[in-house]
C-alpha cells in the first residue's frame, strides 16, 4: 500500500492515518468539517489536499448512519482501488450498499476494537490499535486484492485481524461493547442527583464501572441506532436478571426464614454466574485470564514516584503484569496495586519494604 484516503478525521480515522503515515504511506485526509481534517494534518496524519488520482485504499471513518452513502459516493467517483469502513456496526451498512446497487467486490467492512472516552483528532494516537482485535467481515463477493489491502492496513496499524460474519459481529459487539456502555451510563446516572456525602465515598469500584460513561452521548446514539435489535436482546436478559435480583433482595428483608434463604440463594446465583462470565474475559495478550497476587503500596502524589516504584520492582527481578491506582480521598496519596505472579509477591514485598515503601495488606 502506497497511498490511502481517510474520509472522516475523528478519533479512529485520524489514529489510522497517523499509523499509516508513520509507516511511509502517503495519506490524504478529508472531512465534512475541513477544519477537523486540517487539524489531523497538522498532527502529522497526512495532507488535507485531495489526491491527484485513485488511491490504493479508501478508509471511511464516519458514523454508521452515513457509512453507506459515503461509500456509495466514493465508489461512484472511483477514488480508490479498494474501500473499507471502520464503523462499529457491520450488517446494516452492507445491506444498505446492496440496496444502493454498489459493487461489493471492491469493499470490505471492518471494525477496529479500540477507542477512548474522548473523540476527535486531538484524541488520536498512532498506537491506538496496537495489539487490539480488528474485525474483518468479507463476503463471497469480496475481491482477494481488497481483502489483502485490508489485512495490510491492519498489519500497519499493528492490530490483530479477526474474520467474522457481519451479523455475528453485530451480535458480539452488542454483548461486549454496546450493552456495557448503556449499563455503565445507567449506573453513573444514579450519581447525578446523589447526595454529595455519598459521592465523596466513591472508590475504585464505581470508577471502574462508570469509566466509559464519560463517552460522547451523540456518538453513542448513532452507534446504538445502527444496532438496536441485538442490544435490546442482550438488555432483555440483563433486565430479567435485575428483576430477579430485586425480588431476591426484597426477600432478604422478610421475617420468613425460608424467604430469606431463597433471597440469599438468588443473590449468590447471580454473583456466581458473574464470576463464571468474568473468567471468560481474555487476559494479558489475549490469553486465558491469569490469577495474579496484588501487592498494594502506599504512594505519594508527587513527580517521579511511579517511576521509582517500577524501577525498584525491576531491581527485585519482578515483572509487573498489571497495575491500578486508587487515589485517597482528600489526601495527596494513593494505593498502587501491583499485580504480579503469586510466587513473586513475597519477594517483591520484602524488597520494597527494604527500600522504604509502605506495603498495605
């Protein structure tokens, strides 16, 4: 691939453009808002000047509702040898293209499974897709050259290609992406009018659950409008669990011993099913999830402290598998949770204590 045109310079489009430009591809940028394309160009994502002739690959990075029309227009003008989109929904745009009579041999739907709470070109990074799944949804009509160009794009962005049927993809993202967004927003909405005293008690658990609730509502309305059926199907199951959980909690208030036991069993059932589901979430590098030991270290909120603790862990010969930071309320301090192999935890704790760190159990 020598040339590419990115149509839509938001987070995903600009990130893909940065990755391609950084690996020697001549990237042209266009957007319905010329100022946004100019911003992406200023960041080093390419040029906002139009290409002189057809490019090797056109990357359509616009909201799902506009994908088919944008692709049809681009195909009609013959601006590329091959065309892909990066929308988070795949079945609908493909059927719209079929209805418009477009030649689907030159097209393949794709979806990089990566993003941020922030949108726009200023949030983009060249490494946004590194190590992340990038779904490809070819059909029997997809030309081999088009598939190869899409795979080359994925490789240049250092993502991991995953081939799926378009409708299977939409059901999958309804489960692992779209429904979690709504549930996170619903939990966060409880905080909007909560008493300030309660909000001040927020810990890492509520921060984890509500992190993605900071996402752009307008963007998510567009995404959910393109995949409403599969999301509603998943939420129907969630709603059934919620109703049963409410009933179980009410039963725990009963004076009847049998009802209380039934309520406890109901709560335990949903928690155990949650354990089982959580265990299926891929772990580090996409492998099966591993059980790590947590070494919690009290750390001051000052420059260089994180670097120092990582360096001290390295001197102890311990690899940190993951890390979390829980900030203390009202104090310039927090707990750094270092996740390590269980066999390495005792030695790491001893080594860190010798270097003056306060270990919390």
